[in-house]
């Protein structure tokens, strides 16, 4: 959520100056493990209020199967690391959760189980349930799951979204102009906004606070180029050699939510899971990918064609799977 809002909050909280330190595609597990210097360059961490947006990707990457208790453990670790190490100098911190999406994400390979509105209420169930997690006293939680018109039985109004899950300016308006949030952020001036009638673009998407202020500012319309996808050959579900990213690729709908050593398959295996956080690599020429067989023979991409179901799972001498490098397997960009 954070990386898609740029500096739009400045238009919704009068008198505020916003630094956006979000890192797109990250999970609560990532933020629990980041070192203090991850936001180096953001004015030395001198903020009055820190808005924290974590947990959404953990829900999606689990195929919406993560329990409120498990999500609570991950969010608690992330928030504790942010408050104590990454941004320790703020006077207060805010979590809002996320609006129920405008539609389900079950058409995406690794989100196939996220089909009902109730699949997206884990954050709400966690913090409004009988046993909410214990967070530092400086952290305020204001649930926003229903402010875009959705609930446990219905998806949100599409007017508030730029795609299935990411808000547009109208959606951010509904979240951040809630009276409790306006008061907590000490917003000045007029507190009433007619969000459905707002007509302004999200701005500041390229102004991440860690950027050098002396660098030339690019147009907001220029999108940052996504990196190339690469599946991790060391990721193994339950430590089993046969349950690698290649195993995930054979049934991504059920396997992309598997977790090994705190890392979901959807993160470790972006090609197998059809990730939108990176671009599928181009296929290599037949002779540019090689695999050494047990007998010592060296084979190239052509060798994979006859028994693709088995051989495309081989890891080559360049440490890439056959399916991510060879057109014979149908995954790479041909």
C-alpha cells in the first residue's frame, strides 16, 4: 500500500510533510529482519509520526490461508523492529490495515484461494478479535478494512481502486480522512472530504525519501523498471530436495503459499508463481544453458524437450532452473 501512495497523504492531511520510505512487495517478515540502515538517507529517521503498512503481502502470499494468530506474530515482530531499530525516534506510530479489495485475486496463480471477501479480513479479525497482539504503547491501530465499502460478505466499491487491490486517490482519501486518523496525525484545517468526488492523481511516486535530494527529479509518469525474476534453487519445502521451486511450478495454485525457513514460495519462486514484482527473463540460446548429468555428461536446453516434466526441474551450471532459461519448458520469455 505504502509504495503506491507516493506523497498523496500531504493532500489529505493538511499541514503535513510526508517522506515515503515504503519498499514495494515486502512482507512483515522482511521488515522484522531489516537492519537499522535500511532507510539510510531519510533525514536520519527524524519523523513525528511513522505510518506502518505491513501484513497485506503476508496474507496474499499465503494464499489467504494465514491465521490471525500467525499474522499477529509476524506483524508484531515487524513493528517491534521498526519502532526499536529502523525508525526509533518518532513519538507515535500508526497502522491502518487495508481496504477489502474491489474483487478477488483468485485469477492470479499463487492467490487462487483468495476468492471471497472474508479471505481478506485477517488483519481486522486479528486486531478486533478477542486476543489482539500486544504492540508498543506508542503504536495505534485503526482498522480501515470497511471504509471503501467492503466487508466480510462483499468486496469494496471499484471507484476507490486503481487495480484489484491498490487504492487510488479516492481510496486513500477514505482511509486517511477518518476522524480518528486525522486527529492522531494532528492534521490541520478542514476535516471533511467528499472522497468520491475527488479528482487528483497520486503524486510523488518517484520521491522515495532515501533518494539523494541533489539528484535530478524525474517525471512522475516514468515507472521504475522492474528487475528480472530469478527462482531460488536453494529454497526447499520441508528441506526436501524434490520440493524446490520446480515442484512449486507444477501446481502454483496450491504450492505458492508454502513456506520454508520463513520465506514463502511466492517470494522465493517468482517465475514459478507468476509474480508481478519482476519481469520474466528472456530464454537463453540452446547452447547457453548447460546441465551436468550424474554420469558427467553435459547437456543443453534441447535435452529438456523429451521429458519436460522431469528435466525442466534440473538446475544448470549457471545455477538457474531449466524452466527459467530454456524455451522448451514454456516459462521464460521466448
